[in-house]
C-alpha cells in the first residue's frame, strides 16, 4: 500500500493497534498525526516512529476528536492539499 501525499490521523495512536497502524502508515509514506491522552506515551511513540505529529486528546470526548480532525484538516488546506479518503 502506498500512501505518499496522504495525511493519516490515528486516534489512540500512542499504543497497541493504533501505534501499529501509525507505523504502517509511516512505512507506506504517509504524513502521520497520532492522538492520545498521555503526553508520555505520545512522546515515546514519537521517538519510536520518527517524524510524526502528536496531539494530546481524549478519544472518548467527541468534541476533542472533532477538534483534532478540524485542526489537521485546516493544516492540510494551508499546505494546499486535502485528502478525503
């Protein structure tokens, strides 16, 4: 799977299946943002994965999840691209 020019946002991306999904997305060439509750776990995941953005957010909070996606979407629009996949 090739994900060049894609931006993948992984909620719960600092551990477990989310971390594995983020790793696969990075290996496939995507720009990756991971979100999770724990700053410590996000920092460790960032060290493990390399160049990824991290966002502290509680995935059980619907408003916080919406804010993560809105922020990342706006970042992509500013860069001149938007991936609706």
